[in-house]
């Protein structure tokens, strides 16, 4: 019903426009074509100036209304540098925008049709060609250079003391894995993925390094500590979007990607900065990934070092969640049993030799 109603409105708008055009044509015939053309030309020239003034006021008003109010201050060191790059870009393009738009509408008004003036045509001008080719090329090269510089910084090597977190996207949610006390992620294999058995990442339980890994659904970060995100996808292409940190990186199946940054403000500090007691950092999917794409988000908590240690101490490793007292650990594979048998035999031989 609503579709039919919209179509009827469009048809009515077309009929009204057509009738106005016909009425204008009849008025032109009655008044005289030349006189009507001159009058219409003056009206259009005047409207160009009105549109210019109203448009510039609108640009200024929108800037004052929304400046710094959509996402607020960048909450990471890289984010602040990226904001600086965007301000430089806006400054350069803004100057060009105002100059070109003012000239466009002013020329449309000043040089409206007049029988006393003839248009000047020139086929070629080397100076003009040089100006509008070289200057934009230099400006764009500078802007691209800024972009590449910051891109290589966030995708380059993270500091040695950076915390590592594995981020895995799936339709339609995020899974986060932290290494345990050993600081090493356990091995995983995609064919081991089984949500029913609480193995959402396909972790290989035979690997001792996996026994202390933490698998959670909220991302906890530490203020002023660099964090390196190792990004994966379980199914289709997703995208890790961290708008408050000004970070973004694709999550590609079978091809891990990385980025790193340093959070500057805790969640509690951002609540005060934004005057929003319900503020939460958010990780969203910035790549259309299916029907449930709009629901694919996760909460990011930025806390103090002490709060992070306390939170981590309360978490139960994924291995312990799967193999509790009711579910014994998996039997060792043949290769593991052989290695264990050989080791035990060597130890027994050494013990006998000592005796």
C-alpha cells in the first residue's frame, strides 16, 4: 500500500511540474518571448546569489552543530594523528571548496546573458593547463603521503610490550582470545570448530599452549598500553571497526591481518568527557556481511592495569570450561603417546643408570 502511495505522489509531482512548465510557456507567448527570457534570466541570477549565501550559512551551521559531537575526541594515540590528518585534508579541500563555489555562483550572476556583451572563447592556455594540473597533483600527493604514513604506522610492528589479542569475526558476532601466563596462543585448526562443544575457534586441545588461553565475548584493553589485534574471520569477510579509536581493518577468512594502537582514556573517563553515563566503546562490523550485519557489535572496555589484572584473574580458560570434572581431557593422539612413551623410557633408563 505504501509503495502505491509513493508512486501516486511521484505521478502527481510530475503532473504539477508539467502544468507549471506549460503555464510558463503560455505566459511567455503572451508577454513576448524576449521579455520573458530577460526576466527569467534576472530571476535565475538573483537566485544563484541567494543559494550561495544560504548554502554557505548552512555549511557553517552544520559544522558548528556537529563538530566533535558525533564521535568526540579520538581515544587513541593513532586516532589523534588520524584526526590531525583529516583536519589537514579538510583545510585544503575546504579552501578549494569555498573559492570554487563562490566564483561559480558569482560568475553565474555577474555574467548572465546580455546583448551588450559577447562571450570570449580561447581554445588553449598553457598556464591554465599547468595550474589546474600541477597544483591538484601536488596537493593530492601530500594527502596520499599523509595517509600512507599513518597506515604503515598502525599496520607496522607493534612495540615489544604490546598486549596481543586475537579477534575473530563470525556471522554475526565477535570472539576474542587472550594468551595465558605463557603469553603464547595455542594452535587452532578450522575443522575443529564446534560451537556445540564450546570450541568456537577450533583450538587444538593437544597443544599445551592452549590450556590457559581465555576466550571471551568482550574486548578488554588497558589504558596507555599498546595492544596488537590479530584479526581473523570464521566465514565471510568482516571488518573490525573501532570508530572511537579511529581504527579499521578487514577480517579475511584464512588471511590474518593486524593493527595496533594505544588507548588513551578508560571507559569511565570517556563517560565523564562525553557527559554520557551510558557510554561504551564499541567494535562494529564495517563490512556488509549478511542479513544480521547490523547486529554484529561488541563492547570494548578500556580499564586501568589493576582492573585488567582483576578481570583476567576472574576468567576461566576455555580448556578448563570444556574439560571440567564431568568431561575428562581428550585422549592423546598416537604421535603424542609415542613421544610420551619415548620420553618416559629415556627417563627410566637414566634413573636405572644413576642407581
